[in-house]
C-alpha cells in the first residue's frame, strides 16, 4: 500500500508542477469547496425531510406544502452548485493531463529514452509506451480528481452527518441477553460504524486480486492495438506475401489473451458483486429497519425517524466510500504503476548488465576517427573489430560485409547512440543526416518528410518542389499543397527512398549516413541518385552501408567488416 501511495504522490507532484501549478491548486480548492457546499445542502435536506414527515404525521397540510417548496429550492441551488463544480473539475482534469503528457513526452524523448528502452536493448524495457503516455496520463488525472475529491468530501461528510445522527439518536436500545440487561445509548451511531467496517473487510477480501487483473487487461489490450497498427504499417508486405491467414492467427492469439484475462476479471468482479450489489441495494433501507424499534417505543416521531434514516444512510454511504470505489481504486493503482514505471525508467536509462560500455565519444573538428573500436550486442556478444578509420570532409566511404557483422551497429555508434563497446570515436561537428533503409512514416505530410526534423513552414515551397524534381518525383509536387496523410499515401518504397535523398539535398548536411538507403532502387536509378548526392553535397562526408558497391558515389575508401575486418583502399 505504501508503494502505491508513493507512486501516486510522485505523479501528483508532476501533474501539479510547472507555471500553472498555483492555478491548478486554486481550481482544485474551488471544486473541493463546492463539494463542501453539497454536504451542507445534504444537511438541509435532512432537516427538510424531518419537518415534512412531521407535518404529515400531524396532518398539517400548509406546513407540508411549505416543505415541498423548500425541497425544490434546495434541489435547484444544489444542482447548480454540482454542475458548476463538475465543469470546473473537467477543466482541471484537462489542465493536469496536459502537464503530465508534456512531461511524459519530454522524458520519453530526453536522452533518446524511446530508443534505449526497447525490448532487448534495456534491462528495464517499457512496453506499450503509447498507451502509458496517451491513455494512462488521462486516466490517472481523471481518477486522481474523482477519488481524492470524493475521499476528502466523504471525510467532511462523515463528521458532519455523524454529528447530525448523534443529535437525532438521543435514546438507547435496551434488551435482555442471557439474563443480562443490555443498554446501548445512541445505538444508531455505533451500528453504522460496525456495519460498514465489517462490509469493508469483506469487500477487500473478495476483491483483492482485481488490481493485478486490471493491469494485465490494459497490457493485453495495448498488445492487440499494437498488432493492428503493425498490420496497417506493413499492409503492402502482408498483401504481397499473402499473409492474411498468418496475420489473422496473430491477431486471434492477441485477442484470445484479452479474452482469457477478461474472464478472470469478470469472475473476480462477480465474486465481489455477490456482496457489493446486495450491500448497495440495502444500505438505504437498513437505517429505517434499525430505527423502527425507537419509533414504536415512542422515542422518535415519524419525521425524526425519517431524518435519522437519512442521516444514517449518509454516514454509511460516506463510510462505505472504500466499498463503492473499490474497482476504481484497483484501476487507479494499476494506472499509477504503469505511468510511474514510464517515468522511473526514463529517469535512469539503465544499461544491460555485464556488457562493456567503454566507448569514448567526441564531437570536434572536421574529421571522423575510429580508433580501437570493438562493439558488442546488448547480450554481450562481441562483433567484428572495427579497423582504424580516418575520414576528412568530402570523403565517401563504403562499409560492406556479410549480414550480422555490425554494420548498422557501427552507424549507431558513430551517431552516438550505441553505448556497448570500447574504443574512441571522434565525430566532426556540424549537421548530421541519416537515411534509413526502411520507410519513414514519422512525418504526416510530404513536406514534413522532405524537411524532417525541421518545420516544413521554414522551407520555401519552391525549394521543396526543386528537391522533388531533382530526384525524379516532379509528379508529386502537386501533393505539397494537399498536405496531410493523403499527400504521402501510396508511396512505394523506392519513392520513399527518393524522398529521403531529397531530404538530404535540402538539409545540406556535413555528415550523411546512409544505411541501405538505395536498396529499393534499380541499379540505373541508384547510380543517378548517388551521383546527385556527390554533385550537390561535394563537401559532405558520406558514410554508406550497402551490400553492392555504390556506383555513382565515387567512393574514396572502403571498409569491409567480416573475416579479418580489413580496410581496403578506395
């Protein structure tokens, strides 16, 4: 329990941080004050209820009509107060969600946590980060406000209505038990506490496993959504391979996991509901039954009995807060665990254990120097040693070798991303541009793809059109005005690689890294694109990983990774 409370406290401090902290706290205070106003209206309704039933018992029609008017007046003001409080609470919820989402995104991007915390690359990988940032940030704040405001309001209500019930039940319950005379003064008050304490204990015993079930359900749902997203992103590959049945099996497996856990959730809810449902239905009737002996004994009027029943119901309802909110509390604990886990992982990007991390990175000068570089996989397996390499401005090197020798890993190390290994890497200052082999889908428009990671609004439309024309995509210029996802719909992998090359031409980088960036082009088109890079970026250092010689790039040096890891002169 203490661990859960610590998680909630850490996340609450984050949600109420930043420039809008005091505004958020002030708004929280206003909402809480309106809930206290609601408690006061509850007391007034008890008094009105007593006066109304006393008037009925005395056959006092004018007083009864008066109390009907008082009732509607109280309800109208109370409803207005409630609606204003709800509106303010929902505004506060969005304010806190905005802050928590901003922080989650900052932490996820800082230090490239999104890259380091992948499965297989970190001892503490973060699964389904999209769900944690998008959904859990919202659910946490919604539950935080609902539960904390409700809890504080319940405490105030408890003291208020206990005082009311204490004043109303100024009589004792007398009976004989095993020959002894038993007298319980103000028994309605003590009965309320005993009744709810026993019910709370039973609720916790029956529903204790719901938290873990809710946690697992959210994970299973996120896994299913991720699989559907993968199908959308790889639709062409699946279609060409005729992989519909395989994808259907994969989706079915993910959904069966949802079904299996859901059955456990609803079974647990059924067990809990066997107690909570009857409890909810009887909690408003029990006080009437308990006060009946006092009424028949003449200790209380009909109005007093109804007022006492109302006060007893309010006391048991506030004491039963834990029972009524048990499912939400379980969900809140699960949401807090997932979201706090994301922040905890980004605070400490722990490396894989027992894997060397002795690479010295420097960013200085105009040359790239690799000296004594030995790279390792995250599992600690040594890759082929990297030969000494010294490149100056305008150099164009081809890195080749069989698959699995660490070519892409070397590019990650040069970029400063790969931590596992030893040796010295000096990278030149200036702008670095990376062209991957696979499709680039992070941008949401054609202009965004051409200028990523810069803002497309900062680049002249004529420059964008010229870049498209240079790479043979002049027919796509009209799509620059279309914008949005429609402008990049239907792009083949070859067209996407051409757009990536256009992006490099626009960026004018000092260092251009290409990882199989022309693999989808035919030899003639590849030669044209590489010649264009050489002509338009004559001073750029080009590092090209490819299985076939990059003709047209006019390479100055070749680095072969494989048997012997030798360096060949260009």
